C-alpha cells in the first residue's frame, strides 16, 4: 500500500529552496559563460528573445527573488552568528 506524506509548509519550503538554489547556480554558470566566451547558450539553443528564452530568464529571476525573500524574511544568517 502506498503512503503519501502530508504536504506541509516545511516540505514546500524545502522544495522551493532546492529549485531556487538550482536555478541560481544555473544562472550564475550562464553568466560565467557569457562573460568568459561572449556566448549566450540559452539564446543559441532557444532563439534570441523567443518566448522559451524569456521563460528561462524569468524562471532564473524568480529563483533569485525567492532566495532574496528567504534571506530577508527568514533571516537564516542570524542562526549562524
């Protein structure tokens, strides 16, 4: 018999944090490639400013915005010091 865990706020936050960190890492690697080589892989693959390219950029931006929200509201750095 399958058992499903209840969806909790903690599980949702863990999932959102994982997705946001992943998108931020991918975004930073994208900027590294653009800075070092002058090549935009997303635009090369999906087309310059196509709807798919914009969706990738929006997803990366939303991931960064979530991390900013996480840092401001939840103050995880306060726990370190």
